[in-house]
């Protein structure tokens, strides 16, 4: 099965940075479209960013453009999300996900367990 494990969440002050990481198998890492979603308290899950199988076709939701960077670490088979200039509204549980191809919507092939990011003001 496809297994994804997130790490790197925590509490950070507004304006600070965090780096999330999602560990995947070599097969999942190379054969699936990978992405990040988040769910804030009392709100629905939303798309954050995604990256294609070859490291291209990168997409971001408008609210994180210029602040977040999604990347693939080929040496460690991890999906990373560098988050800078964090805002309180970024507070959410962040999930990594894998899907066989675009579009990355609907019922996806795999989800991680989530990691909590809390941004204080």
C-alpha cells in the first residue's frame, strides 16, 4: 500500500518559518503526483500545493504563493513544504497526499496522518 508519514509541524510565531516533510516509498515518490492539503479548525480541507512526478507542474493556492515552496528530496524520498512568513490563518493540520495523476481532486489514492501547524500572533 501507499504509505505517507508527515513530520515537522509545531508552534511558531507569526512571520516565522517551518519546514514540513512527508516520507514516502521510492515507488510512491517517483510514480505519483504529490501534494499538500490543510484543514483549519471548523473549516473544510483545502488544497495548498502539488508537484508532478518529475518535479515539474508545480501549483500553489493563491494565498501561499511567494511564501511556501514545495519540493522533492530525491535522496531521501521525501516531499517537503518550506513555509515562510507564516500567518495565523495558516494554522491547520497539514496532510500530504499522493495521486496517480492530475487532477489532484476528489478521492485521492493515499493520505498521511497529518501534522499540526499553529501560528501565533
